[in-house]
């Protein structure tokens, strides 16, 4: 075997590993700075659109205020998005009864702004599209109706998403929970920087 070739392969693999490591560190640093300084998630949260429920496990725990239409303008794309918050504080077109109807299949989506549908009108976020697709192309003959409830909230980390399910979601008795997790959910900075 050609030793020069092995050395070159080893150097190439080392360079690839270093590039991946540096890329990950750069991404992680940017995400941490954005969350800590409030660049990505917190700046778009307005206190008048939030509630701080009593009995939550975290003093800084917040949820969207129920029965509100919030318009979020973003200059970086010269656009805006309107979020329709239903009677239970979910970014949803509809109010869902707590009791499931017979032959309904209920899905709850947990997460942060990606799940919430930040920068996207409520009707266009992925949870609404999933619900529409499942209902129009029903893959299960035993199910008559699919419900996808969006419990995502901008700026949430793992602890806040779990608390949101405890406070708001478990009463809906879901058949499936989809939890969108990012690596920055493990930093738990929300509890440190969010104040009432």
C-alpha cells in the first residue's frame, strides 16, 4: 500500500473533522449569543401579548395571551406575519374541545419558534399544513378527523416546552406528541433572561 496516499487520506479526514468541529462551534456560539442577547427570539416577544400563568414551575414561564391576533413585522424581509392565538393560547386557526370526538386522532406539537411558526401566518405554519394534509389524504381508514394542536412558543427551551405540555397540553389527551428539539434548547437561558 502506498504510504503517501494513506498520509494524504489521513490529512484530508483530519481537515474534514476540523472543519465540522469549527463549524459546529461557530454555529453554537452564534445561537448562544443570539439567545442570551435576545437577538433571535426575545426581541419579537411583546409583553402585551404574553401571560405569566400562576402555578407554573418557573417564575419566568410565559405563554401567548389567548384570543389575540398579533402582527409581527420584520424589516429584514420587508414583510410581516399575523399569528392568530386561540382561546387556549395556541397559535391556531381553531379552538379545539378538550374532549376528543370519536374517531379523531390528536397530535400535539411542542417546541420553540420553529414549531410556533415564527415569521409565518398561522394558516401557513407546518402544523396547520400537516393537519390539512392528513385530513385531505387520510392514511388511516379508522380515523375520521385529524387534529394537530400547536403548543410551540417562541423562545422556549426544553424545560419551558415540557412545562407548556404540563400546563396546557396534557388535558387534550394526545395520541401522538411531536417535539421539535434544537441544540440550543439545552442551554436553558430562557429562565435566566426572561423577567416579568
